[in-house]
C-alpha cells in the first residue's frame, strides 16, 4: 500500500475534526472532534512505523519502528487524562451556566 | 485486487463517512455513537498494519472508556431545554471552507514531496506491533516516561475530583 494513501486518509480525518471544531457550538462535540484529530495523528504514526523503501527486498523485515507505536500509546494515555479533566470542567460549567454552548462561555469571569 | 486492498478501502470509507456524520448530527448522542464507529474503523486499520496491541488498546481505551465517559456526561445533562442561540450560517460555511483548504494544503504538500513514491507500507507482516516487542521496549527504553505518565494520571484523577466537587 503506498504511503500517500495513509497520509491522505489521516489528513482527511484531521481536517474533518478541524471543521467540526470550527462549526459546532456544543462544547462536548468540540471535545469529540479533538479526539478525532488525535486519532488521525495516531493512525498516521502507526502507518509511518511500518514504512520502508520499495527497493528493500520483501523478505527482510525491519526491526525499527516500535518507537512510533510506543508514542501512540503515550498519546492515548495523555488523551485519557485530558478527557477526564475536560469533562469535569464541562460538567462544572454546565452546573454554573446551565448551558454547554461555547457562545455562552466567552466570558469566564462571573 | 486482493483482500487487503478491499478491507483498506472499506475501512477508509467507513471512517470518513462516520467522521462526517459525527460533525453533522444534531443530537450529541448520535455523534458519540458515530465516533465509536470511527474508532472501530481505525482499530481495523491497526489490525491491517499488524499493530495488534494498539488495536486492542484503542478499542478498550477509546471506544470503551472515553466514549462511555462522554455518553455518561451527556446523559447527566438535560440537553432538551437548552436555550437556543442564533445560528450563524456564515460561521459554519467559513469553518468548512477553512477545513477544506487545510486538507488541500496537506495533500498537495505530501504529493509534492520528492521521495514519497519510493516508500511503501508493509501490511500484515512484521512483528514490531506485537505485545511482546512493545512491552520490552516500553519497560526498558521508555520506563521513565511510563512512570511519569502514571503521575500524570494521578494528577488528572485528583484534578477531576477537585473540579467536579460541588462548592458548598
């Protein structure tokens, strides 16, 4: 599979996430679009970890590349921590403002 | 056209379609459910790339834990009688336009890279994604970041509890 297919797929997923962040006003959906962007980056990292030159004979399996997959693992760890704190913030804002529309949240004071 | 190519195109189409459904649904519950389908499609891609550990972790952590957390928060809130704000159609239009422009720039940049045609992705072989190799690397070379991430989890847990506590 050529590497450009994976680049285009991950770019498309990332840009759908960007468009979602820019268009939706619901704070939880904005948050979900951020998760979508993180996953697009993860997919591209895993694809790059399996990349090799065409000229390499197919029998020789490369040994490198596990760094990228460890990196994806740490991205998932940070995303899980981020989601727990972010959802706690959203719940607290809903308790105070009774809305999760980000147009209402432009003033964080009072 | 072998089975790997067919599965690749099917999973890509499924992921893109579900991602578009995520950002177009009115009801946030449906957005969450479509996002779970996106995560399953991405896990299928990981399996196709022979990264089985990441495929399983992706399903457990994202589709299992994070999305359940989202659903839980959505169901705790009463979203039925929220005040409706005036929707600005131009903002949506401009958001979609800027997202599309970013996609055009990324694709054209990757297309114009010189050695992009010389690279290929090995599908369904190689053992770097197996749990044995990743575990060895994780607990030898990356032992310190692993421990630091546990501290990060602890602080996130404390932070979530402190933020979510009701002020009396």
